[in-house]
C-alpha cells in the first residue's frame, strides 16, 4: 500500500468533467484507489462518489493506492488531481 499526502486546496469542488477524468484514469489500474480525508473516503473509480463530496477546507487528503501497479497508479492520479 502507498499512502501519499496531497494538497488539493485549489480544488474545492469536483465538477462533472473533472470527476469523469479522475474516474477514467483510476479505472485503468487494477489496484484500489481512494482519497482519504478527515471524515471521508472517496473511491476514485466512482464518478458519483466524487461528485457527492467536497474537498476539506485545508485541502489536505491522502491518496491511497493498494494492490497491483500501485506505483504507476499513484503517479497517474497525482498528475490528474493536481491539474
């Protein structure tokens, strides 16, 4: 398992287009990918889950990859989340 702290301060809401790009990228990898915050765990492969949540006020969340190809998945998700 890889847990990486990520600053999403500039991303307060996840709109439909961004959620689709995140979910599409996450779905390319066989590992489990989540964003974990103070009170939430977001499945990055679920567009509906992404649309239903907001980013914490401080912007800090953990990107967690667990399973096959977790290194590549972590890098790809960091790229798409910080665009």
